[in-house]
């Protein structure tokens, strides 16, 4: 597990490393955030997902099960996150990844998709 302090992560123009933000529906109580990055924050060869449970003060990298070589296009937290702990990440070429344990592990979730290039919008 890699923990990154908020002082280690800098978003700036013209190459902001943060590509997506997912906020827990119960953020006022659980302080949980998810970020998708372009991998510049760490030394992994593919895109990263980070989780914070203290409102963004520290971040934990969540790579288990993510063999994604495409850019992330969005990250979304289930409306029932407090109960189901589900998070979805979409990519520009790898389809959808789903985690049902707060991002601790990820699986492909592409059933029925004919196009794996998923853009937000």
C-alpha cells in the first residue's frame, strides 16, 4: 500500500495529473474521495486510482486488479456507497472497472458493452 500526502500531489496547468474525482454521497460523515490520475503521481506504468478517507489530506493508491493501459475518463461512487461500497471507473479503451470493496480490488465490468472507449459527457 502506498500512501501519498496531499503535499506530494500537485495539479497545475498545462498538465494536471488529476483526471477524475468521485465523492462519497456520505462525504460529510466518511470523508471519502476517489481520484483518477495519469500515473505521474506514482511510478506505475498505468493510470492510478487513489482513495482518501480523511477529506484529501492523505491518499492511498488502489492498483489491485487494475491492468488498465488506457486513460481513465470518469470515476463514480455508488449512491448507496455507505452500504454497498461500490465504485466504478470508466476508461478510454478498457471499458468499465468495478470495485465492491471501497476500491481495494477491481474487476472488469463490461458485460453487454460493444464499445470499450467510454467518454464522460
